[in-house]
């Protein structure tokens, strides 16, 4: 499993709009081969608008395919309306996980 991690600085007062936009994008994301879900982590405190989105993918190749078919570009354009500047994006392999997906572990080496 691989993760695409986005660090986003939300515009003031746009948390609910950002959450709604991300939820709407998740419907499109579910149609992407290898997509496994996302986590939206809130800011560390009220004085910082920094938010983290973690998108999970079955494989590195599935994550790359989301770039080639323009899903990533569309997602960025959609969320840009509620953020200050472009997000900082990194990609990492998931070394360990105990999430349950469909009653099966979604950790490395397993297929959920």
C-alpha cells in the first residue's frame, strides 16, 4: 500500500467547505483502480489552518495511474478553492497498518 500525503493550508472559515469538497472527490476516487480511501486530519490548534489529507492506494502503480488519467489534477483544482496556495504533496510506502477494509487487514502485502 502507498500513501499520498497532502499538507494543505485551509482558508479561514472554509473547514466545512473543504470537508464537503473532499467527500465529493471521494466518490470520483472510488472509481480509480487501486484507491483505498483517505483520512482528513484537522489542524493542530485553532491558531493554525494546516490540515493533512492522506490518500491510500493499493500500489505505487495505482497511485501513478491517478496522475496519468488526470484525477490528481482535477482533485487539486477542486480543493484549491478552499486553500491558501498549492498543497505540499509527498508520497510514501505504507510500512504498517491495522485498518480493516471489508473485514480484512489492509496492511502491506495484503489485498483488501
